C-alpha cells in the first residue's frame, strides 16, 4: 500500500485528504492537525499508524492547507461540516469502523469539538484538550480577556498577524525548539495567525453554545504531557476528570509539546491499541 491524495467534497469546498488504505474492511482512522500547514507537512506524526494495517484519512480543513474554500469562512460550523464529510466519505467507501485521532495541539481541540457532538465515531484519542471556560491551557489568557478578544476579533475582517509559540526552558528544549525552527525555515510566515481561525478557537472555549460544554460520550484516550509549553500537567488532569465516558489517561514520560511528532511511534502505538480495543 502507499499514500495517495484524494478529494472529499464538503459543502462548496473540496477537502484535501492524505490517505493510506490497507483494506476496504479495515479500521478507519481520521487524523486532524493544527491548520497552519498542510497535513502532508506533519505526516511523520501519524505515518507509524500505517504499519498496523489500518486505513488513514488525514485531511486539511476547508480554507486551510491544500483544501479548497476560503480562510474567512473557517468556523465551528465548518469544522463539524468537514469532519462529517470525511466520515460520510469513509462510510460510503469503506467500513463503519471509524475512529478519530486529534493530533498536534489545536488539532486535538478541533477534534474534541467534533467528538463532543458526534455519534458517528467509535472512539477518540487526543493529544491536546480544551476545558470549557478554562483558557489557561492552549490560549494562555484569563477567561475575561479571551471573551473580550473574541468579541474584538469578530469585528475585524479576515487578516493575519504574528503570534509565535511561548518560550520553553524545560527538558528536551533543544528538540522541541528545533521542530519549530525547521517549520519556520520551511514556512517563514507560519506564525502569522488568521483572525477567523483564532476567533473560532476562542469560541470553542468561551461561546455559550460551544459543544465542549458537554463531555465527549465515546471512549476517549487522553495524552498527558508533563512538560508541555502550553498546558500545565493539572490542565490535562482536570480535563480527564471532567470526562464522563469510558476513558484512559496516558502520561508520556518526559513528554514535550511536540512529542506527538518527536515520539510518533510511541503515540501511534497507544492510539492503535485504544482504537482496536474499542472497535
């Protein structure tokens, strides 16, 4: 088997999907990532899943990466629509044994938003998480500030401005920083934040009708990263405790924010075993 690029229709947009198919009846894994680059740029983070004989569908959200659509239309609605479209594509061409892996930081949060309202996924695994109204993780600002910023961003047109990752001085700093340095070298404007995308992310945390107000109901695997530059260890614990579904917490020893990429074999092994258990 080999990787191939397919197009999945989603509303008026066509989604770019990096797919690896082993067998029509095999387990299907949808992979989401932080939409600041294309899914092919982070393929090493999920490629180890291929050795387990599964089907993998890693895609770019509409208006991002190599997918069609406009960045100005990126929203919570488009996130759900796009994931529904990928699920429908799989159901129409493969088996109904479908699982979701929210990979990378924001990719985990976007996947969580979908998982909190979906009944079409058998199980879920996430690298990063979002606690409703607790904006200390991922966003790094107090709740009232995020509410205000969210309102202000809603008044701005589609535009971009610099928003770099926070500095980090803990274990494996050189490895973690090197990942960002290579990404910046390849894409010099990668840290130019999209106002519509940023507003959507903030809404996930603070909007009165945010889906994450509700616990995910499907079996969920949560990765806990002890040295994450965005999240405190307690943030992962608080989220895990809030889940009312069947769940499992896996702490990655000496893990850092980009461990999903640096330690991809380890992560993918845990993800596959969880999905196999709940398939």
